[in-house]
């Protein structure tokens, strides 16, 4: 069976997008998303949909090398406790008869996968994964075939209907407060993961990674003000033991990967020990839409 979809809207005309199934005998996947005005978005061979329209986006998307590094690092399980914590934070809002989750900046889909793997007595939540990188979504569509994975600029109106989501998750990704508030149902949750001071500082200077910006938590609250109120936050500390290859992957998979030369990085890591102990520091913040708190 094709995946169960939450209500989607056309990025061109904002009418409802409906799935056009493929040949059930050959593939259960959706072949296209179409609206009543005739706008159609075909599934790529890898299973995702490209919903960028007009001039597309000016934002720099993750490269194939960055995506490969992230996949290798996350597949190794280093951040699995973080994925489990995100899933736990989302769980209370996914108890309805037809739950739905939106993972904004889904990347390779690992954090959404943890939510979809939560034990449930009935069907898993309908799921949407959004990202600006088609290279990341190729991986996400493979990992989460039951989700609809779409190339999308989150600073544009999201291709999701009003009040259609129970949970929005944002892990190390930009936050469009107005759109997140629009798509969440009353009582829904916005789950945001940010790094805390000290995150990966043991290797940051050697690998060219970007430091944690000052007043990051204050800026998070400011970016959501007017739309959300903080329900609570949990700090998660992980003490990692990384090989030189792991160190290279974690350096390349983040924003610094856009400007990091792999050969030069490998040269800097040549003198690293077989195991480097690294502290990872996260904050998982849960917000409620302002109308739900009032």
C-alpha cells in the first residue's frame, strides 16, 4: 500500500495535492502528487518529490559528500540516544487516531525514523520529511519509504495544510515559526534540537568546525516569540569515542562541510589517536503553539 499522507497543498496554487498511485503490482509508491489546477509533481526515481517552484531557492543545500558523511556517522549510532530522545519528546502528541508528524530539515531521515519506529498498536503516524537537499532526500526516501519526502524551502509557505500536524521536529535546522504554527493542530508540539556550549569543542579547532554562537538559546526563544511558548527543555550529554574516520564525518556533515577540503582534513587527522573522546551537548526543547497555551 502507498504511505498514508497528511493533507498536502500545492506550492503553486495552494489547492489540495492528491497522490497518484503507481502500478500496485510493480511498486506501492506514489507516482505523482497532483492538484485540481493540473499542477503535477512526479516522484524522482529515488522516491522523493521536488516541490521547489519559481526561482527555487538561494540557500546552499548539503552536498553529496556532506550527506555521505552524515549517513556514515548516524548509521554508526553515535547520535542514536538523541534520536530516541526526540522520539520520546514527540510521543505525547502522537496518541490520536490519525497522528501526523513533519520533520523539517529531515536530512537523511534518521531522526524521523526513530519516531516512525515507536511501538504503536495501530498504524504509524503519517509522516512528511522536508529538506532543501535532494541528495539528503535520496537517503531519507530510502530510509523512510512510508513518509512523503519533499525538496522544499522552509522559508516559503510549506506544502502542508493548516492544522494538519501533531508534531513538527527541527533537529539542527532553520525554524519558520509562522509556518510551523500554521500547520500544527491545537495541542500539537514543536520539538527543537540545538547544540549547547561545549558541543564537540574537543575537536572543533582541529577540524575547522563552526563554534556555538553566543546567546543561542536566547535567539531560539526570540525566533519563536509570538507563535510558541516553551513547555520544557531537556539537556542531553553524550560522551563519544570516535575513530579518525568518525571525526572526519562529524566535521564534514555540518555547515562547515561546505568549505572543508577532505584531503586537507585527512591530513590534519593523520596524527589523531585510534580513539578520540568527544563531548556532545544537546538541548531538546518542546514548544506549544501560543493559542494552545493561552
